């Protein structure tokens, strides 16, 4: 699977799980970046390029994005870790 196909599948997974349409961008300069901008009509999700290289990181980033999108707010690190422990 090439990068563009992986990104499209990742975007689809996040949208399906969260129930929100998003804009997914990959940051090739800050490879570890993770940001969620909920202040736009279609929330903007930015993953660092390391998420493309490491499937586990992509999963963690997508789970965080889903949790934020479902709650329509940024979640704390503690809340995210509690979420991961339950799943």
C-alpha cells in the first residue's frame, strides 16, 4: 500500500469512528506532530510523517483524534491513557 492509500484509509477510519468529516494533513517537517483543530467546520487533524512509517504510532494518533472528535474538545494525557487502558 502506498502512502496516499494509507492516508486515505486512515482518514476514513477516523471519520467512521468519530462520526465527523475531517481534513487530514501530514506534516513532513515535524515528523512527531499531533494536532487537532476543532475550530473549523471540518476539524483539521495533523499527523507527523512518522505516523506513516510506524503503524503503531498511526493507531495511537488516530485513537487520540477519535476521542477528541467525539467529545468535540481536546483531551488530557491522563484521560487518553485511561481510554487506552479500557480498550
